[in-house]
């Protein structure tokens, strides 16, 4: 899409569709142009919207194979893997996203939630501390703070 008007129109459509569904992954893209040009990234986003986690993970694995510096794809690969209960894979993907972009708010929030899922509240709190340093009042910080506040350890 070389025409800036076409690109802006497509971006507006994409963003309106992205934000239309409540309870879906927020748009954390740090490389939106690169992501928009990737059919696999778009298919992965669609699979996330449909909560087809296995399909989402497959697509994001394709994206990172071709674009190993795409922190957004690693973040959403982690998100999809977390929903599949594959925490080792999720943390590996989040770690890669954060190695590429240490201030990736999505990877910080989602990895914090994943730590809660496996009962590691202190590690979730560490992710929240990093988020607060980046953006004390942003949506990701608020969401992770709420998740931590609502955390109930599993009964033994």
C-alpha cells in the first residue's frame, strides 16, 4: 500500500475493528506498518479475535520466523500460548518481545498476568513496577494492577 490515503483508510478500518471487540487483546503494535503488510499477522489477529488460540499461535510463529525482530508478534505469540496453557512457550515469547523492546507495555502486562496464572505474584508485581515506570496511568498498568489486586492463590 504505497498510497498514504489508502494506508490511512485501511489503518482506520483495522483500528475500528480491533477496538470493537471487548475482552480481546489490546492493540500493542509497535510496528504497525510492518504488521499490516503481513498476512500471517492479520490471520493471527483474526484468530485471537475468534479465540482460536492454536491457530493464532501458528500464525504468529510464522511471523516471527520471517521477522525475528517483531516484538508485537512475539507478544501475541505469548498471549496465545498462555491461553493454550503453554506457559513455558508463553514466557519464552514474552521474554523475546521484551528483549527486543524492554518497554513493550503489552508484553509486560500479559507476562504479569501469566505469572499470576502460575501463582507467581511477586514476578507479576515486578512487571507492574516496570509498567508504572513507563506509564503510571495507562490501560496496561491499570489492568495488571487490578489483576494483581484480584489475585487469589490456588488452594492447596
